[in-house]
């Protein structure tokens, strides 16, 4: 009797993290240089500012197979571009309501403010988010089957 390999595989969620260059990306770098661990399934995309993340980027990440998407930026009031993270926060609030309308679980997206000095917070946030998405299971709602590797 053949053994089904899919039953033995543990689900490893693919997470896309959009990180601003000035704070969150530097926080990720500090987490790495401090040897703090977070899963390798987190794919970091470096952006100049959190406000430069178009909501369509997040929808595209889900379409391409991401199980969760997190946006990390500077703390409000500390943005290198003065008010960029305020725009990002407003945009993401609207996107979250649209994702709710589309039937995407609330826990698949997240916005987090992480400064360059918060490597521990970056690591903890990524580990918590991975566990949250793992409990939700694989994303199949917005997934484009043509993007799957067979």
C-alpha cells in the first residue's frame, strides 16, 4: 500500500513581511545579528516606507501563495518620512475590511510597528504571527492555482 507523503508533512505557512527600510528592516537585521530566531518561512520585502506598500501588493502576495502577510513600519510619529506610517495605517484599515468582505480570515494580515532597536520584538512578532497563521491553515481563498508548484 503506497504511503501518502502529504499526510506526514507539517504545514509550514509562507509569510510575506513588508518591512520599512529605516526601522523594521533594521530591526530584522538586529534580530539576525543578535542570533534571535524566527522561521525561515518569513520572506522579507524591503520597502522605503510602510506607506509605499500598495494594498494590491498584499492581495498579490495572497494570490501567489502567501498564507499570511505582515506590514512592519516605524512607530507612529517616528517615521523617516514624517507621516508615512499614518497613511499606511489608514490604508491597511480599509484593506482589512475589504479582505473581511472577501472572506479572508482576520488573522492572516497584520500591521506592526517595530523600531530599529527592537530586534527582540521583531523576532517575537514573527514567531507569534507564524503560529497564528499556522492555526488558520493553508490559504486557499485568494490563491491562484496557476501559481502552485506541482
